[in-house]
């Protein structure tokens, strides 16, 4: 049998990640701008909702658990967009040291955003009494679409650590 021709990797099909994710390259400044906006959203989220999740009367504290979850979901989606784009970009260029360094630096930024502005949320939701959650469901029936999310947080509660420890672990995660 004659030897087969070597496979040229550049000729293989590739995803058009730029079209799918909206970033021009893993080094584009729009990724940094996207993360800065995400950080600002996360900071505002914490300021708006921390310490206010127990109340079922949004007229007294200006927020509802449903709104909080929806905002949290939006912020998490924004972070997921960057993470997915960078991971897929790196997966097709594993020998690119500059890309590896960029991915690591952006992972550190994202972990800091979660640790500084978002980690408290899942811990606070997990610490809500079941009776409080039931009141939230009665006051805001649309909240039931997130019931599995809320039940999972409640289920994991015995394994949660203090906010400071969880934050430290989250910020160190990329290392």
C-alpha cells in the first residue's frame, strides 16, 4: 500500500468563531470592553440586591428575587460568551503561547468578577428558608421557571463555605 498523503491541518474545516461570537479575535479590545461592561453590571447587581433577597415585597426594597435571578442570568451569559469564545479559539491553536497567556489573563478577570460581585448571590439564595421561597413563589408565580435552579442551590447549601472563603477560592480558580 502506498503511504497516504499527510493531512494539512489548515485545510480542515474550522468554525467561524468571529461570526458566531461577535469578537474579531481573541486579542480584540472589544473582549476587554465586554468584560468591563460585565464587571459594571455585576457591581451594580451586588449593590442593588445584596441583603434584599428575603423580602417578598418588592415595593419596600425595590427588587424581586425573579428580577435578581434574571439579571444574574444575563451577567452569567455574558461571561459564558467570552469563556466559550476563548476556549474554542484556544482549542484550535494549542501551540499558541500568546493565546494561552491571553486566555489565562481573561480567566483571572472573570474569576475576580464572580468572586467580588456574584459569589454572594448563590450563597444568599441557598440560605433562604424554604418557607421564604414558598412565599416568593406565591407572590411571583413566574419565579417557578427557576425552581430547579433554586432547589439545586438549596441542595448544595450543606457544602457551601463562608462568603470570604468561597470568594477566595473563586478568585484563585484560574491558577
